[in-house]
C-alpha cells in the first residue's frame, strides 16, 4: 500500500512538470528574507559529494524542482 502511495505521489509530480506556467507566473517574485537580494540565478550549490559547484544560471529557462534533503 505504501509503495502505491509513493508511486502515485511521484507520478503527480512528474505530470505537474508538463503544465505550462500561468500568464505572468514566471515573473512573480517573493521576498523571503530581508537583505537577501537578486534572483535564484545568482546562487548555486555544491554537488552531494562536494566536488563541484553548480551555478543555478545554468538552468535558466528550464523547469526545476528543488528538494531540501537536509537532515536534522
């Protein structure tokens, strides 16, 4: 049962990637933290092994799903 639930959630996320953004949605902006400026394209992240820095501007114009996998 748990596998079926997981599979249906993953399928929903996959299908959601095929929905085009609404009119004006791609230009929306939200200020989350005061003092942090710019766009996501001015940032990047290290690969999971810490060997390579990946600038997010590499993915400009593409659909991206960010997943926070930080452990507590």
